[in-house]
C-alpha cells in the first residue's frame, strides 16, 4: 500500500507529521488548506478509517498505525477544543520517500 504523510500545523503553530497507510487522505485534505478544528478531526476520522479498512481488505488485518494516528490527532485536538475559531493547516502531503505530492 502506498503510505503517505500529511504535515499539519496546529493552532499554536506546532507542527506534526501524521501517517496514513493509504493515499485516501488526498481525498480529504489539500496541501496549504486551513480547516476548522472540528472539520479537521472529522476528516481525519473518515480518511484514516477508510485507510485502515483498505489495509484490512488487502492484508486481512486492520492497520494499527492508522488507528494510533487518529488517537494522537484526537488527543492533540482536545487541547485546542476550547479555543474559539481554532484552525489546523495541512501544510503538505508527502510520499514515504519524502517527495511532495
């Protein structure tokens, strides 16, 4: 499966590299796009859920990397949940070899 990383910038400027075992995240995120916090979390749930299912279909088991990444996103997002107008920016989508998509 072609894994992909999406680099995000949280409302306080901290950046994080996030993992997906599938390029399906390209259907949910655009490099350079800013998302409302709740929208970002929902898109992450959907994209990583689909990515995990694709791994299950191909290999017979769900991808723990996708579910672990979602857990990390949800925990980080909870820190900013009380901030009015919190936004997350997807800075880039990057292939496993480091090349930009």
